[in-house]
C-alpha cells in the first residue's frame, strides 16, 4: 500500500548508503528511516503534452532540476499509462519518495484523479479490472485509469500555474515585448478555462492577479482576462463572442489590442477565434521562460521540505 507522504533530501549519497538505510528500516517494523538521502528522492512532472515543440519546451524547462534529483515527465491529462511508465523509471533509479509537480494552469485540474491513480485515495480500479472493462466496452481508451501498484511514497503539489507568482514576470515580459504605446493599448490574456462556472471564475480571478505587475508597470489602458471554455461547446460560443466584442470595442475607442495566451505553450486555437480582428500577438505562451523552470524547482523544493517535516514528525512519534 502506498504511503501518503514523501521526503526531501539534502545531498546525493551512494547506493550503499541507500541499501543500508532500507535494511535498517526493515529491521525495525513501523519505524521510518532515521536518515534519508537524496538518492531516495525523485520528482515526477505531470504535464498535458502536445506536439514535439510543446513537449520539448517542457523537457527544457525541467532540465536544471535533473542536476538535483532524478526527474521523470508524464505527459497526458493524468493518464495512468504514462504515469506508471514514469513511476517504473523512478523505481529503477532507486527512488522511494516522489514529489509530484503538476504543470497545469489550474491546481484543481485532475487532482482527485491523480490521487486515485497514485493510491493516495481510493477510487481507481486495478489495472487488470480496468483493462478488462475498457476492452469490453471500447477495446481501447484514450486515457488509462487504474491504481498503480508501487511502494513509492507520493507527495503532490496542489498549486497550478494560475497561482504561481513566478508567472507575473512572464506576463510582464510578454507584454513589454509587444507594447509600443501603452496608453493606447489594451491587453487580453486568454486561457483555456474549465466547464464549471464557479471554477472558471476562480481561473479568471487567479490569472487576473498574475497580471497586476504588468498592469502597474506598463500603464496600459486596460488588462483583461478571458477564458475560452474550449472543450465545452455550449460555454465556448458565448466566450468567443465576449472576447471578440472586447477587441472590437477597444478598436472603436482607439486602442490597439495585445493578445497574450496564458497557456503552458503556444497559441492554441486563438488564431481561429480571433480571425478577422485587428490585434498584436507573438503567439508565445508561458514557455519558453526561465520562470516556468523556476516555479517547477520551487514546487519540488516545497514538496521536499513538507515531506521531510512529516518524516521527522513520524520519527518523533515512533515508540
């Protein structure tokens, strides 16, 4: 059964020490290891995934973290198949405790599903049961959903890129690069958006907070955040109309429109949505930018510290 915590380690040690620690732990049932080292700790990055450029941008963003820990990336929207492959690679690297950094715009995205797949909470079937059921219904499923059988201990990040203060500078840099006459310009920050209205409102509120630095620094006439509600036709139609109306109204008032995608990478479907309108954009999402990699490192470090504190508490309470 999976544990519900993971531990962050201070420095990389040899395999011999790792084995000695495990033997000591086994010799004292119920008592966690008194000393842990970085060889036990790894990071699993979850990201949506896309084309080659999309995926390569993510891999480049996490490259520096590999200097500190074993790192694996699982592309897909909490797909049990890609997650299990990453887990097996971490196991092969000698990892026992895993910080899971979820590189999604919203921290709410796929959280419960991920916890079920990793065994942190109940709800996912065994792989055998899922495969039998999926094969019976459809023969194949685009996203796997089963509980991974592993002895690894997981500790999940719950923050999304919409919560990340590191993204404030990203938006500032993007707007600076496009702005020519701030007093006569408005900036639209466009994001994917979820299905539920309450959650969508949280997306807009959080991303609006991320725009404060750029708004206060550049002196733009207006900065506005919109979500497209991309995957829900009944929501998307109204969202598209609102976005287009805003740009038309800005032009009527004599303002130029700057469009910034609040996406992990790329411009998504926005060129089609804005077809026929006069606006300025370079189509660049949050990546590439050094602060995305910085956010990943900060998340991994925070998970490291939280898990290690938890481990020490267990040691203190052990008989």
